[in-house]
C-alpha cells in the first residue's frame, strides 16, 4: 500500500512539475510576442539597414558639396562674362 501511495504521489508530483514547465514555456512565448509587438510599434530598423543608409547619406553629402562647388564656379564665370 505504501508503494502504491508513494508511486501515486510521485506521478502526481511529476505531472505538476510538467504543467509548471508548460506554463513557463507558454509565458516565455507570450512575453516574446508582446516584446515583438512593442518593438514593431517603435519603428526600429536592423543595424545593417542603418549602416547602409548611413553610407548612402555620407556619399550623397559628398556629392552635394561637389555639385555646390561646380555651381559656384559656373556662377562666377557667368558673372564675369556678363559684366
């Protein structure tokens, strides 16, 4: 009788522990889902996308400076020829 009682107790205890494991896993999944929703709402971008856009911006700024110098030179030439 003691063996059956002990066996039943260990079976029930094992079942309880497994259900706690399941609840823990479920909680982790739900927490991850909530975090992902929050992050998506914040409009974060991936680092590699950011670095790519940064490189494009740096190149564009350099090109703009170059074009500004060309326009300034053209304006100087135009002013000299129209005096």
